[in-house]
């Protein structure tokens, strides 16, 4: 399952992340960026 580490993948459905194969740090960064985007567009 080493290929999964080389290819970060997230399945997003209806603006909700259903499955994620990313590191915890990257995942948290994604959530922060999504939060900033949602606040900026609102």
C-alpha cells in the first residue's frame, strides 16, 4: 500500500470528505483551507 502514500487522495461528496488517504497534517491543512474558502465566499 505504498502507492497510497505517494498519491494523496480524498473523496469529496456534497462538500463532505468521505474518505481520505492523506497524512493527518495535510488533512488538517485541507480543512483549514476549506474553512477559509467557505468564510471568504460567505
